[in-house]
């Protein structure tokens, strides 16, 4: 039986070029399904990896109690000073707490791909310690801002996606003018931000305090000590999160939305691909009817016939899936886009077509190929020899 299956499968596959039109329908249909599926999930994967890369496990972000994002958090300078003195926070080289009070403000820039509308972007006011807390952030063009002046440094992602953010440009915000003096790269979500001196940002935007405090933990037990101290302080109502956990949590809703969209679109396209595969494989079985009938008359069983038809369907499905994955990789891998994050500001990230996504796409293609080839395979195996010969 195995020898018969191999023999018929070889004949079936060698005859595919003679039936190139129906075979091409299957390949193109599945390439579209896998390509769209891979591209959508590559967007979610890129967004997730960008935010997950943000932050360190030994840094904590301190927010007002009940706040789920920096934009919703605020406390005054007195609270900021109390936070910095709490146990569990490491000291810097100067002996002061290694912590940075930071102010998040929504600004607006014009996107390069949509000059008719502005888009929200994050302006982060920081203290000098912010750069020690984020050693991965490097100035790649120009210089750092001067404290006390209305100067900005902008992330590499901002420069890629928005107008008027190059070194030397003037950015107008809330009736004030800021000069861009540098560009930085961090390889994470901060590439989507503009940074300035926190005191200048406070005076310009009429803010008295800060949105959050970023601090370095003092050893492995630092987080527990800091949480205990803050819980025991009646003047403070705060949430303490590891920096990595905070940014990873921001991807949850986006991943759910994209996952749902990818599922719906894939199901709709997969249904079309299944019907296309059914039609094409029925046509292939009909075209090979005399050949299959002759083999049956020579003593070949039904199982080898089913195996040959299913093998052809799976081969075409794999070719279509591989083609769709290749197109998704060539067109979308590292493609830079911007979308709204949890703070209602733009986050710049790159699509990531990973091997895991390619494998998932190929599995979907194989499943569709199996469904599309199963019924035609059964028909080919069950059709009486005399009937098959008459149909020719």
C-alpha cells in the first residue's frame, strides 16, 4: 500500500504543471491568507517587543495610587521629595537618591504621511538623573538640552515619522517656542518621545509637580522595602511597579485588539481559500479521472488515491503559505509605523516578522489545504471505475 501511495503521489505531483491554472488559484489564495495573517501579527509583535524592551528590572516607576498610566498620574513636589527619601531607593555617585521626577505632557507634531492633521506626541520633562537611570539612551546627533532653557532632544522614531523634529528646528507648543538641539536613540518606547528639562516644562505648561518618579532599586530587596515604606506613609498614596512590568502591561489591550482583528480577517479569507481549494482539487480529480480509474483497475487501492490527492493539496498549500510569509517578510519586516499608545500619544515601532509567526502561518496553510483536499480525495477514492471512465 505504501509503494502504491508513493507511486500515485509521484504521478500526481509531476502532473501539477499541466494543471497550473487551478493549482495557481490555491497557491495565490493561501499566500494571501498567510501574508495578511503574518503582517497583522507582525504589527502586534513589533509593538509588544518595543514596549517590552523599555525599562530595566532594577528600576521602579512610582505613580499616584489608582493610575494606570503616567498621563493620569500627578503629585506635587512635596510628595516627590518624600518619595526620593524612602528606603529601598539606591544612591547615585553624588550620594543623592538615584531618582528622577518626570512630567509627561501631550504635545502635537505633524506626521510626514499626513500633513493635514497633527498627532499627539509625548513631551517628557526629566531631571538629570533620568540619563543615569537609562544608560541605553544615547545622543546620536547634536547635543543634550541645557537645563533652564527651552531646548528639546527628540527620539529617533519621532525624527522618522514627524516633520519639524530635526536638529535646529523650532517646535511650537502652547504659545512657546522650543529649539531641537539633539536626537537620541534608546531602542525602545522612548524613541517616540521628546525630552526637556522638567523645570522648564513645569513653568511653560503651568504644572507644579510631576507625573511619576523613576528610581533605581537598592539591591534585590529594594522593591519590598520601598513598597513597605510607602504603605506605611500616610501622606502618600502611590503605586510602585517595576519599569519593565509597567511598559509590558501597556501592550495588553493592543495585542488583544490586533489578535482579534487577525483572527476575524484570517477566518474570512480562509473560508474563501477553502472553497478555492475545493474547486481546484475537484477540478484536478476530474482532470485525472481516467488516470485514477486506470490505476484502480490495475489493483491500486483507495487509500493510495486519497494519499496522492491530499499530498498534492498539502504541497500547494505549503508553497502558497511560504510565498505569503516571504511577501510579508519582504514588505513589512522592520517597516516603521506609529500608533496610539495607552497615553493617547504616538508610539513609533517596527513590524517584526518572526520565525514563530511564519510557522503559525504555515500551519494555517496546511490546515486549509487538508480541508480543501479531503472531500475531493474521498470522491476520487470512492468513485466507481466505470463511472469515472464514462465521465471522461
